[in-house]
C-alpha cells in the first residue's frame, strides 16, 4: 500500500516547555512520508531555540515564527504551506501516540469516502502522564450536535475536505475545531477507529482550563447555531449553569429578556 504524504500542522505560541515533546512524538512515528510544519506566533520563550535545533531535518521540518492573528490563523497559514494529501493538526502541548499516523492513513485508504478519521485519546497532566480518557464516541452527527465527541489531536483530515470547507473559520478562537467537524460532516462521512491516537494535555495555561466558560461556551453556542440552526439542551444547560454561578440575578435578567 502506498504512503501518501501527511502534513502535520502545529500552531504554537509560548509553549517552549512542551513543544519539543510534541515534535518528538511526530518524528518517532513509524511512517516515513511525513512533513511537520510549525507556525509560531512570535514566541519570546525558548520555543524558537527548540525549533532551530531541528533545522537539520530540512524539508521534513519547516517552521516560521512571526506575529499572527491567533491559533486559527496559524492553522490556515500551515494549510497554505502543506504539501500533503492528509492533514494532522497537533497543538504545541499535545502529542501523538506510537503508530498514530500509520493507523489513520490506513483507515482513510480503506475508506476512500471518509473526509476525515479520528481515534481515541487521553487527557494528560503537565508531565504528560495520563489522567483519563477523553470522552470520545464513534461518529454520529446528532451526537456531535449534543457535544464535541471528537478529540482534535486524534483527528486526521483529507486536504480536499479542508479545502472544501474553506479551512478554519478565523472568527472562532476556542471551538474552531468543533466548528470544523460540523462543517466537514455536511459534505463527507467521518470515520472512527478504536485505537488511542493522541494525548491532550491539561495544564494551568491551556485554553480548556482558562477560557472554557467565558470564551468557549459562547463560541460553542454560536457554532451550533451557525451549523445546525439551534443549540442542544446539553450546551444550554452548561451555559446557564455558568451564568447563574457567576450571579444568580443573571437568571432573572435572562427571563425578563425572553418574556
């Protein structure tokens, strides 16, 4: 079976303490036709020194470090540089498990109608020790509406599917991946494999820990309305629980607005 070129895109900013582990998880894959593209937003920590240390890899490892408009813009910049038929999106604090790329490529080759494939993933702590499994389910568009059942680093997407939907929507800064899954699922079947393909690191500076309620949930609601025309009860329950937790008067204010 032939090996199509796979492009791994890593958006990065101020992740010097994690990015080497991310890069090494790509380099250690048992898949030879691979390129890794790091789009750094002008980090001032140790990131650039780490990136320079991999210059010996030549075209297999390319990077830029310059001011950008954020993570979504960085991924789109990487897409414009990517030469591969299949795209992996691995953030600079996440890692691939051994054999992840080979397993994803094999699944896409065996299921030519799939626009993307994803597997299972684990949450890890700052030291990349497993905390527990990410809540992933086999794909179902109704279940995607109800909650994000896909772990972003465990997903591999055909470049043609990315191009079909116009890349990442740069109006989203938190749930750009959730919005992407929704858009791709309108045009392509999405496949699932049982293997654990990646880890998602939870640490004090991660977006999930710092921005989930004030940035993430409002974006999730906006993405749901954009793609489905409505918002699931599960998301609305989370959102209203958060609003009320900030100030119980908020519930009364919301009720008055809807009367």
